C-alpha cells in the first residue's frame, strides 16, 4: 500500500499548519509520558514512533525545532499554535527555558531508542545548572543524533537579531568578536523595542546574554578584552553589553552559580533602561547640566525600576533587575543616587553592576571629558581614591576579571619590548595576553604575522606603563584586529 500523506519537506505552509504543531504537542506528550512510565511501555513506544514519523516528514538530513518568544520554528519556518494549543506550546517552551536551551536538533538516522534516551536525559537534568552537563550525559547514553540547540545555534530564525557564529572564524579571539558583535546588535534591538513597548522583552534579552555566560564559563576571557574598544559606532548599546560581560565575569570570580550569572547578565544589560526617559540632548550634553537637567538624570534609576515593575509576575530575575536598576548608582559609602532615607544594604547584583558600570564608563569617550581614562588608570583610581565606594570583594573580582594591566594598556618591559595588553589571563592577573609592538632591538613584527604572547612569559617583567599619547598607533584598531 502506498503512503498517501503529502510530502511536506518543501512545503512551508504544511510545516506551519500541520507538522509543526503536531511535533510540538508530541514532544511535550513524550516528556510527560517518560516521567511517568518506563521506556518499554507500549504507549510510550507508540508516541516515539509517531514523533519519528513527523520528524521524517519535515527533515532533509536534519530538523531543528526551536522556541523563540511565544513561537516555535521548524527549520526556520514559524509554527503557529491554535488557541487550544497555546498552553502546550508555552509548556514546552518552559521546559526548554528551565534548561537554558532553545530547542533540539534531530539528525538523519534517529531511531526510537535514541530519541527516548535523549528525552530521559532531559528529564534527569531539569534545571539550568544540571543541564550544563547535558552534553556529557547524552554522549554517555550514546545519543549522537539529537543535539541540544544552544544560543550559538539559532541561525534558523532569520528575523532574530542574534546571528549564529561564522564557522570560518577560528580561535578564541574570533569567537569573542562574534559573541560581542552579536550581543551589541541584540542589545540594540532589545532597547529599541523596550522604548516602544515600555517593558523589556525578557526572552530576547536572555538570548543575548546566554552566549556571554557560556563564553565566560569556558574561561575564554578575550571577550573581556573587547570591552576596552571605545570607538564603537553604537557605544550606547556596546556599553550595556560591556557592563553585562564584566558583571558576569566578576560574578564568576565570586562563585555565583550559572543561573545566577544568567540573571546577573540580564540585569546588567538592562541596568540603564531608565535613561530611555531622559531626553537625548541631556544625555549627550557636552557641558555641565542645569539643576533641572540633573534632576531628570538622577531619576533614571527610579524610572528603570518602574519599567521592570510593570512586567507581569515576580521572579528572582525581576527582583535582580529592580535592584540593579534602582541601586547601580548607589555606593557602599552611602553616596550616589537616588538618595536613600538612611543606610541601606545593597543587593549583591547591584554592587557588582555598580563596579562594572563605573569601570566601563570611566574608560569611555565622553563629550565633557578631554580624554578618557585608560583601563589601567580607571582601575588604579577605583582601587585607591575611590576604594571606599565599592564592595572590597567585588573590587578584588574586578581585578581578577580585567587583570592588573587591563586590555589596551601599553607596557614597556625590562627587556625593552613595547607590548599591548589584549585580554586578561585568568590564571595570572599580572601576565595578560599581549601583542608585541616593538622588540628590544627596535624591529617591529609585521601586521600580517603579529607576534602574540599568550600569555606574557614568566621571565618577562613590566618596567613601566606607557601613556597612549606616547604611542603613534591606534590602540582600538589593534584591540579589534
């Protein structure tokens, strides 16, 4: 007997209206069934077979099912839910979000046993902290034809601002450039959307932040070095990303869990939401603000907290966001704004973001400042004259994060080399990864084949820090190379 079912592999409308909703419902049903019954149960086996038939109908070698916002996408085609299916769609989305996943990739040759083993592993790793070990668990179970879709693998949805990494890029610095660039583009979309709606789209923000958390947790600190580039065309958005990166790295040094780091990264990215209520001419004014303008400026933490408070429900993330929005300009010495009626204990997230925000802002080009501080100067100031403003543990973690010679620092060694700090070395804050600009004999490495110390050799000692004014090259261009 011939199979009379329509061939939906090339029919986007059929995927959207028929196969997609059925597969979403089937995957949710399987998760529920496998929680209750053994994998040998006949009803479970029948559901597995039905899911495999749906996957085979829609795939050409592989099928990618991802949850984006309130929707699912199947190989890039949007899957729409009927009103009666909305609750099930939301339930499967929640299953993925609890594990910090976007969805699953199904590869050719998948059988019922492998699909069952994958779903069993998902059930056994029910939260983000445990799901961090999901790849190892799947490998141990022999699952190779179902792959969890992470934040770096969402190219299937063309309309999303976050793009998948370029496979041609090689090495840690290439990955860092892609992560930072995608995050800036994503932050721009998030902030512009928030300006229109008055409420941040949390799912989209999480998708921007997750690759940052993943990168830091892999101890790939070259992304921290990119926060030193201040000639970015969209610095407003780059600043939000930089503060998120620095905050997550500080949080990791302080031992925060993965879910806590994810929440911290989101709160840090949105710390300045309240500035959407401040006129642009006030934000960019080159001279001193009038009393009325300053009054508008110092209200932005309160306005930011009010925007977060408009969001439905209350969760640890929204609490973190409200604390950070309100407190990121309050200092441990009691100064800052908005003023409190009395001494108040600042939230840990607020203390972290306050230090990250201050460090990045001090090194930025500002209309009212002739020349920004270098990272080295900013760190020295925060560790000396401004030390009482910040939590001592957070300051220690900031040093661990950016190193004693932050990215962009020009150094002369005792052997006569001139080198540029590119990014910190998490194993030794005194010895960053560096680019050699000139050797002791006066020769200069070619631009085509740069000489990189990864990290600075143990026998090399820094003799002095060189002012950028004494260097003829463009530090930002060298950092971005």
